[in-house]
C-alpha cells in the first residue's frame, strides 16, 4: 500500500506490502527499526526468536513510544521481552505491520519521539 509522497527530512514509511516496506522510498526486505533519524536492522530471528535484549536495545534511541509491528498478523510478545521498555516508562503498542507503519507515520507527524520495530 502506497501511503503518500515523501517531502519530510525525517524517516517516513512511504509504502509497504507483503515482505517489504519503503522508508523515504528506499526498499527494505528484512525486519527493521525506524526512528525519525535512523533505519537499522532489528529482530533478525523473527517473532519466535525475539529476546529481551532485542527490545532493550531500543532504549538507546530514547523513544517515548515503541510501535511494534508483529508481521502480517497480530501477535503479542511476552511481557518479559518488553519489560526494559515498560520499566523505563516507554509505551509499547503492538499491532500488525501495516497498522504499525501507518501509526508510526501519524505519531511522527505529531512530532512524537516514536520508534517502529517492524517484522516483515
């Protein structure tokens, strides 16, 4: 699904589909984390291989909210995996990847300190 034309200097999800997403019109086909300033690989082992360390690593980006895109269908990670984030007072919202892409863009447009951790 194409979202809209990118005109911002910040990282915006411009399109997504089965097994890919575009950030600023650059295609990614592996799981990624996206902040307004950074795009990096994340969650390489997929949903079943996620660890507490994968989520704790997101703390270095100092988000106020993490939008976790669990893939094509909604799946919730065990609370022990996201404990470092919730203990730091960082909100964690879980949704399917399409919803996570859309929500990330909305929060970004509101100047929120958002991070999307997305499984493709």
